[in-house]
């Protein structure tokens, strides 16, 4: 197109534009807008006229957007809106040369619209499409200006009070320019601008920088006195009105208010606090700000309260105000919510702070726990694990008691329901603490990797148990922490499971963890927890049967771990704790007693038999080869037991085991006697067994259970375990192998012999162990006369003495048979056989050892009346003849045993 045609077209556009604008009809606004955009590009001299028309379009578009219902029937209404959508992209893309013209024009237009529509809410005006387009044009063109031009534009907007929202919007592109200039305004104007600027999160950094610069300038030593007098009250006033200013001031406040800055600030405040600008600055206004700030401001106040009296007074005023405001139902204080968000920092400060810090933080934690039950649970869990002093533990009591008091006032309508609800939360907190402590023991710790841990290092579970024990003891001492006892009682099954897992010999011990430390200190601590809990159900609901059984199994396992302790005092203390636990658990539950007795006996006889000196079965060692004579051959030695061994297809096998051609198997325990009964570990076990019984009836029932358990555990089968004693020939021909096995099993096990003595004392429980007594008597009867060697004879005589002492103690042998015990050491093998057969065996065969022989007196004791159980002469004549035959040596026993019988007869 040539130059003449361009001029003709430009002239036509200009005429059309002037004619269309003069008609003031926005129906043809899109066509005029297109012409105006063309004129801006091709005829810059028309700039002012075109921009003036665009301003008219924007004004009309704003009116249409605000009052859309009034313009629904007007077809020209959409014209201005369409024109706005065309103007926006064009003015944003005009380039740097046009930015100095477009930016001031946009700002002026925004100011006009804001002033004209000042009666409307800012949000309504800001959300209209024309205003948003206008703000986008302004922001885009501001970025194309230099710093000086941008500053002038910002200052233009700040001069208009009605367009503070626009300053906040446009200031997102230049927050570094807007923030310091906004702070130069009055408090209300600055608040309005910064409030809109707060919607842009990156602007917070520039706001903070401007505030800090203003503050630092005010407290400089060479600063003017007027600035010192006005700036600090201004900042506090502005912070009271603007959340973004308060947030910017309190962000990283510990870095801003260092000790040096605080000293200078105190000087400034002391100098100018009586001036007029400081009238609104006082404790009430500072507390109001602190209530809206985060918890870091509170911690900084705690720090300076140690050496500043005003800070200490302000701290107490703040705490009282927070506690008062928290009593209202809809209270939602930012300080309390911030403490909940930074709960880890707050709780850590509770552990490491000084006394003032600890008690002040405890008051804040009470309010946090009052508002957030989840933090209540986590706080209990954390302090139970991490408390290392009585002071910290007392703070836990204070926090829990305070939260309970706030939720369950004495005059409340639903006190029981509130108490029960919060007790459940406490139970959960204790359970979480136990779980987390056990998990922490399996985590690798730096101190274990570097080897800096001390020798007396305790596990996390150990510390948890020590804290629980202290709380339980405090409760018994009168401290109001009954919630701890109820919580532990509700989770006693978890504590028992932890004790059982820790007392296990075979468990995972990861290196560089607390789990690799010694087990027993933690086991002792867990046992102390159980020992201090009320398991009888007098103060709280009794544990379930399942829980009781778990705790019993854990206690039994702990008891046997204590027996392995090398420190005698630690062993005794641990065993006593286990015995007390067993007594409490078995006091009201026969099922618990039965389980405890069975676990104790089975473990002692089979799994922990070495602890009690029990001997294992005879090994397969054999004598070396040599020339054998006829009497030493295995077949001839077996034939000495009687003709029954020569029968074919006999169920009775050989009695002397060995290898044909090499003789009898050599005993590995030759020369060793039976394990001692009166040993420390045996006595401790017997004490634990007796702890499972309570009162005369409990002892009799428990001893009866022990008697039956001994028969069950020792006997190889269920046959011939009854009370009657059969004929002697029956044992010789049918059950002699069984009797030999049972006697050997009892002799090798010191626990079973000690248990027999205990049952003998609790008459008539020994009657139920008749099978064991019969086995010992039968084996003695058939072996005593065959042993001529001194060692074998000593062994048989010791077995006889023990049998007689047990039967005499259990009153199974009446007078004068009870005195056989005194004669036994002087009898020959043949006399022993006679006495066993004629006196003991025949008497018990004809008088079955039965509980029916015992009567119960008024005190609950069972005994046999000697006047009603005199044995006939048939059972005593053998004894009489032996004494008369050896009157020179045994004559002193005759009057004791027989004169009274003759006198009575």
C-alpha cells in the first residue's frame, strides 16, 4: 500500500473514531476499540484521545459488571465488556516505549474507579473483569519502567486511600518498592495496603525486610530522638492492626531481638516511654500482640524474663490472660495453636529449661492438651519416655491434672463421663509410651556407634518403667496422680508382654542399639511396675483372665532369669518381686494358681534343671574291653532279677543296660550323690510355689496341685498312678521297670524331691503322690539286698531315709512305724528288706494313703489322730523282733516304740 492510500485510510479511521465517540453509544464500542488500537499504533498523536475513550469504556464496563441484572435487556452492554477484552492484550504488548504513558494512565483510571466506587466492598470491585484486566495492564507495564518511574507510579497509588487494594495487587510485582513506602503512611493506611499485599506470600519477605530496617534505624545510637520516639509505638500499633506486619515482625524474632538489640531497646523505651506517642504502649497492648503471635515470641519472652523484671511481669500477665481466654468454648488463640504446631520444640524446652521456663511452658501445655486431645496423648507419651528427673515428672503430673481439671470441673454436669473419656486418653498415652520406648530400644543411636555411652546406660524402656514406678509411689504417698495407676492397670497386659519379651533368652539384639544392653535391669524395672500395680481389682476393674495368664507366664520367665543373676542381692530382690506378683495374681483366681504352679514346676524340672543341680540321664559310656568271668557277663547279671526275665515274649526287658561283650554301662555320675534339696535356688523356688497359695485352704489346694503335677510330670504313663499299693509280686513282675524309672527321675531332680517335702507338710496332699512313694519303696525293696558294695549301699540307704522322712512328715506312717526313720541307719540290707516288706509295704497296701484318713480341725489343718490309727501287731512284730535281736544296740528305741502300745492295749 502506498503512502497516499495509508494517509487516506488513517484519515478515514480518525473521522470514524471522532464521529463514533461523539455519539456516546457503546453499542459500536468493539468497532471503535479496533479503530482506537489502530490509531495508537499508526498515529501516536491521537494517544490522549484514544486513551480517554478507553477510560470511558472501562468505566462503562465496570458499571455493567457490577449491575449485570440491570443491563440484561440492553444489547449494547456487552459491547464495552468485549472492548475491554480487546484492550487488555493490546496495551500489555505495546512495549517499553509506551509503558511510561500507559502505566500512569492505568493508575489514574484505577484511582478514579476506586474513588467513584468507594461505597462498594473492595472484594466486589476487585473481582470484576474490567478491573482485573486493568490491574494486569498496570502490572505488566510497571515491569517495563525503570526504578525511578516505578517509584513514582507507586507513590501515585499510595496517595489515594480508596485504592489500597490496588496497591496490594500491583505491589506483588514490586513488593520491595511497595512495602517501605506503605510503612511511611499512617497506621491505618499502611494496614490497608499491607493487608492486600499479604495475599501474595513472597511479599512477606520484603515486608519483613522493610520492618526490620525501620526498626534497626530507630534504635541506632546515632539515630534522631524523634525517630526513636515515634517508630516503635508506630510498629506496635501497626502490628496490632495488621496480621502481615505482626507475622513479619515475629518471623525469626530470635535473630532480630538479640541480647545486644534488647539492651538498646530497653534504653530507648526507658527514655521515651512517658512521651505522648507511647500512650498506647503498655502491658495490655503487648499481651494482646503476644496472644496473636507464635510460640517463638513466648520462648523469647521466657529467655529475657530471667533477667528483666518487666518481662517477668509481662510473662505472668500473658499466662493469666491466656488461661482466662481459653476458658471460653470458642477460644482459638493463635499462641496456643502455634504451640501445638511447634509442640516438639515446646516439649524439648520443658525438659532442658530452667525452673521458670519449665513451669511457664507447663501452663501452656495444659491449654494445648485442653484444646487438642491428640497432643494430650502425645505429651504423656513423650514425658513418660524422656523424663529424667523428679521435677520433669512432677510437671507431667501438673499438665495431666490441669487438663483434667479444665475438662472436668467439680461443678460440671457430666463429671463421670468426662473423667472416663480423659482416662481413656491417658491409657492410650501410657500405651504409646511403652510401644515407643520398645521401638526406640531397637534403633541405632549415635552414642552406641561412637562408644560414648556410659557403663550404667539404661534402655528407654527402663527409663519409662522408672517413671511409672515413681508415679505409682507418689500416688500411694498422697500425690494426686491416681490416673497413672488406672492407666497402667488398664495396660498391664502390654507390660507383661514386654517383660516376657525382655526376659527371653533368645531374642534379637541389634548392634549399636539399646537392645544390646544388659537385660536384667530392664526386667527388674518392668517387674517393679507390675508389682506396684493393683492387680486384685480393689481400686479398679480386675484384669481379664487372658491378661492374668500373660502376666503369670511373664512373671515365671522373669523368676527363672533372676536365678541366673550372679549378684546374690539382685537375685534375692528379683525373686521376692516375682513371688509378690505371683501371690497377688493367684490370690483370687484358682486358674491363675494352677497355671503358675504348672509353669514353675515344668520349667524347673525340664528347661532350667541345671540351675537346681539336677542330673541328666545316664550317658552311653562303656567300660573298656577285658576278660570277663561268668558272674560279670550281662546275661547272668540280668538273670539275678528273677525267673521272669528268662521268659520269652515278656514285656519286661533287661535291667542292666550295656553292650554284649563289654559289660554293664558305666555310670557317668558314679560317686556322686543325689542333688541337694536344701539349696538356695531350691528354696527360692519353693518360696515362689508357696507364694501361689494363700491361707490354709489355699496351701492345701496348691500342694494338692503340686502333688498331682509331680505324678504327671514324672510318671511315664497314666497307668498305675492310683493311690492303692499293690502286692509286692505285682510290682516285681509287672511294673518294676516303671518304678525304677520314676525313682531315678525323682532322685536326679532336686526340685521334685523338695516339692515332695513341701507337699508332705501340707497334709493330706502327699497322698496324691502315692505313685512316687510306691516307686521308691518298690525299687528299694527289690534292690536293697542285692547291693553289697559300700557306695551302692550308701545310695540305697539315703533313698530309704528320704522316703521315710517324707512319709513320716506327711503322717502316712503312724506310731511306731514313724520311728523307722531313726532305726534305718543301723539296719542291715536284709533287715531293710524285711522292714520295707512287712511294715511299710504291707501297712500301706492294707491302709491306702488316702485324704479320707485325715480329719480337719477348726483351724483348717488336716491331721491324723494317733489314737485312732494304731497299726495292728502284724505290721510291727518285725520291728519288735529286730530290736529284741539287737537289743544291745537298738534297745533305747524299744520303750519309745512299743511300751506305749502295750500299755494302751
